[in-house]
């Protein structure tokens, strides 16, 4: 079973642990560098990105997390987690640190001026079984995405029509919304699948390394 951590400094950690377990992962909270070193993938939950970044720096987990993501650790960020995975953040305090790795520019609280929270049906690329019911809470959107970034979902209609709210770049996935708050587990299933494939690849290259 793949071991998938949830960064457990602040935010809706428990909901992600439950969703991951339902997808067959061994889900564990991660607060410290030793715990990070023991996982095959990591979820960065929703919450308050400024607070999570501060606590991560203080606990010493931020620097090793940055390094792990850059060397291929699969990571999934929802809402605040999307902000933390972004290389560039708009409307953040000037000293806000980030994990980065995703070649995107994210705007914090992007929908906030009109509405704080809303739900919407979203077509999510690659997921079968119809649109995803997406819950947005003081959510960011992706304002700019680099060439390597696959856009998986956009808002349709209203003032935010066309805004990007779900992306993937290699082993990194991010959504502006909170699939952990609905019973729909397809986004977590997609992420656990990425973790499984990554593990299999690593086992494969270790094997060939030993032979060659
Ligand atoms: N607005 C929050 C932030 O900037 C994110 C909100 C959320 O995760 N629901 O971190």
C-alpha cells in the first residue's frame, strides 16, 4: 500500500486522511521532516496558506518538502495547498514563503471580492463519470500556467468564466476547490494512482540499476 501523508500543520487534514484511506492508501499526518521522509506522496490541505507556510518553516519541514517536490515526490494541493505548490503567488503578504514546483501564478482569494464561497459543476479532464461537484471556499485561481502545465478544469459561466481551477504538472496536482469535503473521491483516486505509478517506476529503475 502506498503511504500518503497529509501536511498536518493547519487546515482540513482529517477529511483528506479519510478520503485517501478510502482509496486504499496508508494515510498518515506529516508534521516533521522525519515523517515527510517516510511518505510516498503528500497532500497539502485547504486552510490558510500564510499560516501553513509559517508553521512549515518553523517546524523545519518546508525546506525538505521543497527539495522532495523538486526531485519528484508526488504532491496534491487543494485550495491553500494549491497556493503552496505554486511558483508565484499574487495577493499574498510580501514575506509569504512557498513550496513551489508548479509552474503557475496563483491569485489568493481570487473569487473573494464577489463571493466568498460557492459550489459549481466542473468538467475535470481525464475523470470519467461526469462533472465534479466543486466546493470553493475563499479559493485561489490559476492566473497563468506554464507550458508544462496541463489544465484539468476551468470555471464555466459567470464573472470568472474560463478561470483555471485544476492543474497537473508531472506528479503535481492542484485544485482550487475541496474534493475532500464532498463524497466524490475521484480526485483523490487520481492522486493515489499517480503515487502508485511513481512507486512502481522507482522500483523498476532500482531493479535496472542493480542489473546494469
Ligand atoms: N484563502 C486561503 C489562503 O489564502 C485558502 C482558503 C482555503 O484553503 N479554503 O490560504
